[in-house]
C-alpha cells in the first residue's frame, strides 16, 4: 500500500507542457481525483470494469500514436491511461519514452527521477536510451552535439555517468590527436567503434 501511495503522489506531480499549433498547453496528472473505484473487504483496491476498459483503450490509443511517431498525442493518451491505473509500469515507461522521443528531455528525466523508488525501470530505460543515443552521436564524430544533448541529463545523476564519460573520453581523444593544418583530425573508425561497443 505504501508503494502505491508513493507512486500516486509522485506521478501526481507530473506536469507536461507542450506546443499545440503554436500555443502552450499543459496537462497535469491528478490521480487523487479518481472517479470509480471498487473496494472489497480484504482485497486490493481495483479499478471498476468500466475504468479497466478505458485504461486499455487509452493504452491502445497511446501505442497507436507512438507507432506513428505522434509524440504529443501518445503522451496525452498515456497520461490518461495512468490516471486510470497509476501502477502500470508499462504505461509509465511508454509515457517517459514518448516525452523523450518528442524532445521533452527534461520531463522524461524528471519522470524517471520521481518514479525511481516505485518504478526504477522508467529511469533506467531513459538512461539506457540516452547512452545509446550518445554512442551514436560519438560514432558520427558529433561530440559537441552530444555535449549539448547531455545538458538535459545531470552529470550528478550516476545513471547518466556512462553517457557523460563517453563524451568526455571521445572529446579528450579527439583533442589529443590534434590539428593537422587548419582542420582537426577525426578519430579513426577503430576509436569510434570502441566507444560504440562500450
């Protein structure tokens, strides 16, 4: 029950702002305003049948938008699904990834941090995706782009240390190779591949 209350309070703090045809729009998740709940003596609190169907509908709609790369619509649908079932790890992960893929890195990071105690997989998934994206940037020699991208993910958070370390190491190696004439020498493909494998 404590896990559920922590999740309920953590996720209730999530507020997502995004652009809708040029205007700012916000959506707050407030699970404490539940509409229909069935309570049985000696049993867990479970959503009613109507709420369960609605949860599944929102989840299906969210995945449909996710598959079509409609990140804002997917975010909205997953938020609605979480309002119906705040314990759904799958939907919390989908929400975080929709935010991330939609470019709202701060909200994706914040969601992972806020849910860390009750759903650690959300933050881990975001951290793993960040590391993968940074490896890709480094493999293309885009060190500055990777550094700018990592501004959204604090170096003080140990989950993001591998991504920060990768960029730091790649930048150090690139600068050690030094300039040749007016151009900097890019690291060889062997050096890039060793970073991608890590």
